[in-house]
């Protein structure tokens, strides 16, 4: 029986032969030549006979729905939705990165929270809880941008400020508005991804990532989803991305995901 694994759990020195490895990657760059180069390293280093390369939202989808159709929302530092219809049609929405996408994501929320904080700091708005919280987190706000722009983990630091926006949402109208808008943005991505489903067919919807654990965000997301996509059938994920990678690796052909998975064989 072939052994399957995800990108985050590759065995350094397996005791038994590895049949298939499935990698759910955050970024897929290059074409067939790059795929072959990566696969050859795995063939040589681990002894695998088949390598499946796909994105992490595909393995998240496969895990969430156990290989069945539906729309999954992956919301963390970034945000992306993937719809896979029963007839195999697919639709990816967002996931374009923090520079011009990832609407409603942790970075998106943190960035808007810091924008509000700096408006209070420089006088464009009345200083509020977000300004005080940003000062507590980042120190002197006059010099914080210089430090942050030069930091190798600037994106993670900005995204990390989202937890403070959530924390203040109950008491501060500005923070609450940011969270509610983020929920609407995430729901809009799911609604757009669901367009691959025909007619009035019910659309199973699930999610992955820690962002929707925030109650205020979850409430805003669910309210907008219900209003815009009444045929949505929300359900907790059946499994995670590692389970999805294992499922894809154990399947002779990727089924619904055939256009989303690159296969390289030895």
C-alpha cells in the first residue's frame, strides 16, 4: 500500500518504500521542468515513485470534503476560496497575495487596523483604542514603520495585529467595522467560488485556518453568506490538509482535482 504524506510531514529517512508523495504548497512556480526537478529530488532522497504537486488550498479542499465537491475557504494570514463542482468544474477566488489580494485575511485585517491606528496617531482622526493598542504592540509609532519595513517578517507582524483588532471589536466601533467588512469579503469570495455549481444546486461550504475562530468575524461571515448564497450548506471540515494530501496520494487518479494536480512519475 503506498505511503502518503503532506509537505509539512515529509519523512527524512523512511523505513519502508514510499509509493506516492503529495505536496500541498503555498506557491506553485515554474512549469514541467521545475516540477521534474523537484520530483527528482524526492525520487532520489526518499525513494518515491510518484509525486503529486498542488496548492495547499487543494489539499485543504480534499481534506475538508473527503474528496467530494464543495467550496472551501482557507483564511489565515492570506485568504483563498476554491470551488469544485460535481461535474469537475473548478473556480479559485483570491489568494493573490498581500499586495493586491487576500481580502478579509489576517493581513488584510491587521493592515486596516494599523491604518486606523496611524490616522489617530498623526491627527487625521481622533485617537482611539487601536492607536493605543498599536503603540503597546509596536512601541513608538513614529519609528515603528522604519523598523517594520526592514523586518523580514513584516507580513506576519502586520497579520498578527489582527488579534488585537478582534480583541477591541466589542468596545470600539472602528475595530468592529473592520471585522465586519472582513467577514463580508470572505463571504464574497465563497459566493464567487460557488459559481462553478450549476443552477440552484446546494453548495457545501467548509473552511480551514484559524481566522474564523474569532466569533465576531464568524458571525459577519455567516450572515453575509446566508444573505448572498441561501443554497450554501456550511459544515465543519471532515479533515485537514494533511488528510487531503493522503487522500490524493492514495487515489490512482485525482478525480475532481485532475486539472489542479500535477503528477510526476519515476
